[in-house]
């Protein structure tokens, strides 16, 4: 429970995750290349990350690139990878000064060496920050994450480090990429699509969802404030009932 909730105000979600959809369509509607939309979307990330701690959100997770996005054209994939490298290089100092801790989830092995090095750099640079926790899902897929976690769990069973009879629903989360993060309270998807697209499948079992028509480059702090206000009015029972 947040301090506001203790004082009788509507609580803010501790962890909000974003499926940042609509960048390409935003650009195409303006007759511009899709990559221009992705650049506009990256600028929007800065505004939303800055707003999160001010609105009581401690953890912010963004879906930047999925394991399925490799199916896009080579030009778009290359442009996105270049954008990710540029984003880390230009934003690292700002994120440090703002007190934001950066983490990455997803399979890093397919990413190029320079990008992996920049990811390691910004994670180490911001490791002691606590004001806001920004997690970037890069080459991430929920099914892929569970498969990788299951392999690690299976190895521990094979090595005698884990008793298979002791495995329960609290075991697998310790092997997920997000093992140091709380589950998201709220998942927001922009652009009018109403699907979760293989994002945080295990973690979002009891998350609240908001599907909004606004394209990500147009999604502002005001949109976020309105959604958080609606969240505060929801009755989250986690399968139980009120006495």
C-alpha cells in the first residue's frame, strides 16, 4: 500500500508496465518513415519515466523490442538497434542524475556486442539509484523467458541443488529475468490493440490492464494520470472476496 492509500487517498500502482505500441503507424499517418515514429516514441519514454516517481510509481517497465520483432524488415531492425544504442548513450547521464536505476530483461545473446556493452554500462552506472526503477525489455518474449527459466531450474534439479518435490508456484519466479522486481500492478497498452503480445506472461497474472487508443508517441503524462486515477478506483481482490 502506498502512503497515499494509508491517508485515505486512492493508491498508485507500485509497478506499471507499458506495451509501447503505435510508433510505426504514428509515422505512417504523417507520411514519414516508420523509424521516425520510433524516434518520437523514444522521446516519449523520457517524459513518462520522469513522471512515474512524481505520480507514486516506483517501478516502470517498457516493452522495447520483442523476440518476434526480428521478423520486421532488416532496415527497420537495424534502425531500432541503432536507436537503442543512441538512447543509452544520450540518456545515461540524465537517468543517473534523476535517480533512475536501469535494468534490462530479455535474451541478450542475439544483440550485438556494442549494444550489450552499453547495456552493461548503464546498469552499472545507475546501480545505486532508488528513486525510480526502469526496466527495459529488449529482445524479450514471455514464452522465451519462461523457457530459459525452466532450463535453469532443470539444471539445478539435475545438479542436486533443487529438490523437484519442493517446486511450487513460488519457485519459477526466482529463475525469471524479473526475479528482483515486484509483479506489475498495471499494464498499459497504447494504439488500440487489445492483446498482451507475449509480455510478462507469468508476472501479469493478477495485473490490471488498460488498453488505450492513443498511439505511443502521443501518450502524455496527462494520459498516464487519468489511467492511474481509474486504477485507484478498482477493487483488486486477487481471487478473494471482501468481508
